[in-house]
C-alpha cells in the first residue's frame, strides 16, 4: 500500500476561520479585558448553554476538565479518603481528579457493549467507605443512566459523570449533562469541539455551581470574604474567543463527524477480526467523538499493537485509548480493584482509535480502511 504523503494523526484540533478569531480578539483588545469574568466569557457560557440545552445557572466554565472534576469532587462535601467507584477504562485524568481531591478510586468492571461502568459491579463494590460514583461516558457512549442513578439514590452516593467526550450527546432529547449530581465536559483542543483548554461542569444544583464559581476564583465570595479550598481555575477571554469562534460551527462539526464515522463503520463492517462497538440506541443523539475499533488477534492475524505499528509505517498515527487500564499503571497501583475485570481487560487489550477530525477527507477515511482491511488479508 502507498503510504500517505503527510502524517495522518489520530486527531487534529478544529480550527475556525482565522478572520472570525481575529474579529473576536479585536473585541478583547478593544475591551482591554483579558481574564476574570470578562464579557466574552459570559457570551461563551450563554452560547454553550444554548447548544447544550442547559440553563446558564446550571453550568460553570474552568481552565480544563481535570481541574473542573477535581474541584467538583472537593465541593461535594465528601469525607477525605472516601472511596469513589470508577472505571479503569478511561484517560488518566479521571483517576487523577479523584486522587487530587483527596479521595480513593476503586476500579470496577465495565460492560462489553459500550465499555462503560457495569452497574452490577458498581453495586457489588459499595462498602462503608464509598462516597461517590464517577462513571465515564467513554467515547461519548452514555452510561446506564437510570441504573446508576438508582444505585446512587439507594446508597446515598454522589454521582459525578466524566462526560469529557460528550459535547453534543443527548438522551431522549435531554443533554447528557442533565443527569446525575454533576457532569464534566472537556473542551480541550483535541476534543470534537473546543476552546483550546477548557472544562465545563453542568449540574441541576445551582448551589453547587455557585460554590464552584467561588472556588475557581481563589474562593472569593465578595470583596473580603474568602471561603477555603479556592484555587485559580478560570478561563481567559482569549480561550473564550476561540470557543465562541468554534460555537458557530458546532452543528457542522457534529454532522461531519457523523458522516466520517458512518463511512468508517460501513467500510469496516465485514472485516474479520475487527469489531466495532454497537451504536447507542435511537434515544441517543450520539457525537461519534472517537473511532475505536477492537482488534481480535486470532481472527485478524495480528494484535492492536502490531496494527498500530503497521499503520505508522503507512504514515497513519492511531492511539490505543485507553490502554493500559488505570489499575495497571504505577500511579494507581495502590488503589483497590474489585474483581479480575475480564471485560475491561478484553477491551483495553484490543482497542485502537483510528484517526478522526474535521478536516479528514472521505478519501483518507477510505484509504485508512483499505490499509486495515489489506493488513488482515495479508496476515
Ligand atoms: N476524562 C477523560 C475521559 C478524558 O479523555 C480527558 C481528556 C479528561 C478527563 C481531562 O480533560 P482535560 O483536562 O484535558 O480538559 C489527549 C488530550 O490532551 C486529553 O484532553 C484527552 N482527554 C485525551 C483522551 O487525549 P493526548 O496525550 O492523547 O494528547 P496529544 O497531545 O498526544 O494529542 C493527540 C493528537 O492530537 C496527537 O496526534 C497530536 C494532535 N494534536 C494535538 C494538539 C494538542 C495536534 O495536531 N494539535 C494540537 O494542538 O491527550
């Protein structure tokens, strides 16, 4: 196969037209206001609230998703050292936010259908130290929302969703951010939709949002009153400008992603040894934020590492999001794990995320698929 002339990376940030960014930066310069509750931030939050279908008083913006999640856990009134049940199949930030908030992650099993937390495993892992559940809508695939809410209610646990991958996802017409006690979205540059670096917390509890808004601003609650636990997790006007510039293309970005994913799925559907997660049901407005495949080494003829290597030789750079499981990395080696996690391990051992970003052409998608299919045929 002929390699690509230029490297095809797993993702590339969406770049809105530069003239649009210039116009917004002109406003920033004209205002002479760079950060700390500026007018562009207010407009960005208002616009995001509209796109997410969430009230502005149920949303707060932060410097990034990791800090947003850390602060939210700190704001929930959980006892230090309390246990937070979470998934091992996620980005390191989920576990770090829990640890940084002075809590202990407990890793439990995931579901084969969508790699999200298995509610039965969650319930079985609850003990007297458990204080919260932090499920991840991994790759934008919604968790078992009703079952997890039911468990949280019955055991009086806080439910904080890591919705980092979820901009544009809704269930039965309701934003995914409307579920649980709170949800964290990441608007990092490599996400489907972004503000360079930014995190968003949504919560049906406006009081939680008010407390978070104080904490992200050093704990200031008025000119002289300062509450404990504050830090600096604000977002600047420059970030808000880029975010606003991207907002205009929100629906176009989602539409393009849907077309690319549909093409990938159609091309790869019958490739022996390449499995795809089933799409969420019709109640879900899905965002196709990543393009994960599962490589079965026996049927495909090589494993995901070897396929990654082969594609690299053809100038295609994939990523093994999220291998290794968090419980297998040094940073979390001391954390409790409930069970052998055969499903999570099966998924992590096989997963490979193929390139997907706004500018990726359909022709490139077809060529990448051919490379995957041909590798199988030559195995
Ligand atoms: N929870 C979950 C489940 C998450 O996935 C994440 C973040 C978080 C929480 C935390 O949210 P934030 O605190 O980030 O808001 C990337 C992102 O940095 C990270 O945000 C994301 N998840 C994770 C899944 O992916 P890396 O280490 O893979 O990024 P990096 O720099 O290797 O970039 C990936 C590809 O994109 C490379 O091929 C290079 C390309 N790239 C990247 C950047 C930044 C560009 O072409 N241009 C760029 O400007 O973590």
